[in-house]
């Protein structure tokens, strides 16, 4: 017993879907770093070789052939044994697998038992579940393998222990959402306590489309105590040492406040979306409001000021304060800043449409002198300008709408929704202010006027958001209850929220599904976002439960 010792190197790395050669190189670099640290084994994230989630690439036979070839080549190059996540075919089925690469070959393979089909996951579409445990010996320690969702149920970990495992190695591609880490700790602690063996949890880090993986890998001893906690949102190779069945204490990164974690997720999501897709920079329509200000700050922190261009497009309804604040913020962050007034374009377009509008009134009767038509025209002129600049420069337009607006359709199709990536799409308006305060706590980059003033789209004189929406504290509470927790309107009213506001918000939320389907992807930071895990029909007559 005294001779039994094992050093596991946790490779918390940022992999890119489909970049098999690049991911293999990343795994190899981590293995070389691990070997230099004296590690005995490298532990990688779930599907590290392929990137996660590969989605319908997993339906292509050639994808599995390419993964198998890359895995075989990697096995011959590694300086130490490694447990590598990869897609696998076996007995006519496709599997989410992890293989032990040792001695230049694939020595053993574990196939994931539990295939999640909830939240953002759809693994049963692609994979067949495995059923056999996988246990191997290294350094006198018998190591069992689980993959991500396996540990959310009792059976896979118990199967590893029953097959002789003294240590559980868990490969993960667990995406971030608020307070996710507490749930991970509690879930793995249950498995450890049930089986009486320690566990090492290695998680993917990086952005993949709307998902952000936070890493935050950790280890628990046989009593469920946290012995290692890696930092979130950064790549890291770290050692976990097991000696005589005990996990020796190691690195303990401090837990981030929720604002810091969400902000880091947004920064990483923007950096990887643009970097992995090859965009040379970002364009942002800067309005002088809080949403575009926060989006600009995130973009600069993700990409650097030289890669971000801000464009202010004032109309006759834009307040001087908005112009002043936009100029000041661009100056503070050091970004390229342009002002392109849209009054002349508004006049020209109004003149172009006037004969047709007059004919409509003649046929259908008088229309309001001012309605959403004129408001949306302004937003669409701005969208056209931004997309023209995007075409000319190759930079991607980052939209600035928040979750509250996306929920109730407080956004213009082909206007402020025009763009390629929605940075704060899953951030409630109330939390936007918290993030702005957090960012200013690091350095004062958002002018106080922007944070303090009443929010307004400035599409007509003296407009504020609360002219047409409930206060954001009420609006966000209704959306969170209905959309994230599936509460009925009756239950939401019972929580103490105003019945009239509940009816109005739920009606708007359902009515605007068609808009959300046409919105760009955005970074998921809550447990349920308007994306992979929101699949409501556009056409629906379900009346909801009101009484």
C-alpha cells in the first residue's frame, strides 16, 4: 500500500469542434507539460479530440474515420499515458468514448452510459449508450472512468467501483450557467460518498457557438472534501496527487462572485466565437445606452481595443447626453469611433414611401401619424449601415439586445437585431446593470450617466422603455418564472406579481417567438436561454393556465 502513488494531470483545455489536428496538438502540448511536471497520467475533457458538441458532424461516417486516425497517431506521440475523450464506433453503434492511450496504442476504451437529452444536450440523437465499466491500473492505483452525465446518476460510478476502481476519473464537457459549479460539487460528492473512492473531475474550457465551458475542474477526496479547485475560464494543466488512497491537497482557486463569472463567460464567448471563426474584429452600434455600453466593454476586454469599432448613428430623437456619453466611452476604451447621422436617410426614405403610404390610407383608412413603422425604419437604417460596414471590413456586427428585450420582442427585425453574434442575449436587463457596475469596479469605463439614466430606445420624443414595458424588476421576474422555471401564469400571479403585467408579458413572450427564431446566436449564461434549450413552436394556440 505504501508504494501506491499516482499523479494525474488535469488538462483543462480549449478545444475547437472539428479541428482534429489542432485539438490533438493541444492534447500533446498538455501531455508534454504534464510530463515535465512529473505526471503519470493525462486526463482530458469529454470529446476533447473532436471538440464539444460536434452536433450533426456525429452523423457522418467520415468524421469517425478521421477521429480514429487522429487518435491512433496521437497515441504514438504522447510522452505519458493519457485518457482522451473522442467519438467512437463499436459493433455498429456510435459512442461518446474515452480511451486510455498507453505504450503507443489504444489500450482500453470506455463508452458513456448516460446520454443526456435535456437542457442543451441531445446526445441520444447521435450515440448508443455503453454498459460496461472500464478500469485500468497505473502506479498501483485502479482507475475507473465516467463521462460527464454518468456521474449525475448512481449506477455508472457504482459499476466502476464494483469492477475494482479505487479512483474515479471523470471527463466532462459541462457548459457554464450561473451557479452551475455548486451543483457539480454536490453531484460528484454524492457519488464519492456512495462509493467511498476519490474523484478527479476534468472539464472543458472555451466558447463554442452559444455555449461557454468554464473549466473549473476539481478533485474530491474519499470523504467528499474538495482538495483541488482550478480557476474558471482559463486553460490550465494541474497535478492531482493520490498517495496510499488519499488525495493530497493542492491548488484551490477562489470562487468568483457571480458578476465576475458571468462577465468572464461573456468575454471568453466573444473571444472564441470571433477567433475560432476567423473574424478580424467587431463592429458595435453604440447608442449611449447601457446595453451597447456593456457590449462594447466586453468586446474590448475580449479582443483588444484595436479590434473593435464603435459606430454612433444619431437621429433627430437622440439626446445630446447620448452623444456625449458615447463619445466619452469610446475615448475611455480607446476604440475607433464613428458618427454617422441618419436624419437625411430617414427623410429620403420617408419621401420614397410617402406615395405608397398615401395609397394605403386611401384604401384602408387613416393611419396614425406616428407608429412603430417610423420607429422601426430608424432601427433598420442603422442595421443597414452596420451591415454595410461589416461587408466592407469583414468585421462581425455584435448585437446589443438583452434577454428581457428578446423575451417580449422589444427589438426590431433587420434593425437592432441585425448582426452575427448577440453578446448579452441571455442577460436580463436588471443583471446588465450589475455587470456594468462590476466592470466599472475594475476600471471606470462606462460613464455614470449611462448607468443612472432611464433606459430609452430614443425612437420618438421623450421615450423611455417603461412607456411600453413594466419596470424591469417585474418584467425580469415574470420572464424568469415563465421561461426558465416553466411556471404557469396562475402560479406567477400567486408569487405576488401583478396579474395585468403577467398577462401582458406572457402574451408578448409567446407572440414574439418568430422574432427570436431569426435572432443571431448569443452566449448562454442562465440555465435556460433562448437557444438550444428553448424549443417552443412559433404557431401555437395553447392558452396557458390562468385560473
